C-alpha cells in the first residue's frame, strides 16, 4: 500500500519539481505518510479487497475470451498462445491471406483489448479511486457529483483508466506474443526467455506510453475533487498540466519507474 500510494501521488498534480525544494518523490512520500505510518492502509475498504481478488487475472481471462469469441465469429485465427509461441515462426502463417481477413484481424485487434481493458477498469477503477482519495473523502465527492448508479460503479476518471489498461493489454497479449513468436531466435525460446521478454516489453514499451494515461488519471482525480466534487473535463486537465509543468506533467523517469 505505501508503494502504491507513492506511485499514485507521483502521477498526480499534488507533486511537482520545485527548484531548491524537495524532489517529487520526496513530496509523494510525505503525502503518503502525512497521517502516520498506518495512513496508507486506512484507505483500504471492501471494494479494494474484492478488486484485488479479481483484477490480477481478469484482464488476461477477458482478453482470451474476447479474442476467441471474436475470432470464431469472424472466421479468423486467435492470437498466438501457450506452446504455439515456442514453435518455429514459419509453422503458422499470418491470420489473414486476403484483404477481407486483414480487415477482420485489424478490427478484432482493436476490439479485444478495448473490451478486456474496459472489463479490468470496471473491476478495479472505483476501488483505486477510493484508495487515492480515502473512503470518507471519496464518499463526499460522490455525494456532490450525484451520478447514476452505473457511473458510480465505474468511478471517476474511468476513461483514462481504460486507456491505460488498453495500452498494457495490447502490449502484453498482442505485441509481446506476436513479436516473440515471429522474431525471437528459435534456439533461445523458453519459458524463461518469454518471461523476461514479456517483462521488458511491458516496462520499456507499454509502460512508457501507459504512464502518460496514469498521470492523466491522477490529475483528473485532483480536478474532480475541486470544490468538493466536479465532473472531469479531460481537455482542461491536459491543458492545465502542460501549462504548469510541460510534458513532465505526464511523463518523467520517476513516473515511469
């Protein structure tokens, strides 16, 4: 929990680089423990327990479900899975052999991560927002917003949360298996190299892009909390961030790591 809170604050508008002042990381640590050593743990409620139980497997399960369902409906092959990743690259042709199949594959490649990322956000976003604000503050903000039941279940900054998850879903379940299958040296393929290759793709490819959406998420929540609670205007959040800190509002090495 302390590490998560530090990361959440690092990707918010509550910390910024100040010449001669504490670093953004130090500011994030101070905010994390502003209510004492146990402060980061007091934000955990029933919603977080349920989300933690589900979220670590839900996106992978959801992606495979949607990938297979869409592939069957469109009459094309799913993304590479399991033992197929260890087979020589020339043992299976690309999904599409015609313009029609190419269009179907492109559509499925767009839809499957979008649907899986949305399911993941539906499971986790509201609980993440609750941990960011704290249970009492979040409850007060929800009361001020007066959203519908569906909107309340999704939680504030849902779109930026979905965007982050879609990026990571594309990296983990599409880009990683396809490039590993087709381009990784066959004689070096193993479960170990697949693990490190996937980790490297997530950290050095997917996360570099996804961290901008994580920062947008944090800044959007700060915007949402103003005046006791207000609807998020993403374009305004982006403009304010760029005006205040430039591109550092959405990407820095500290945010990335």
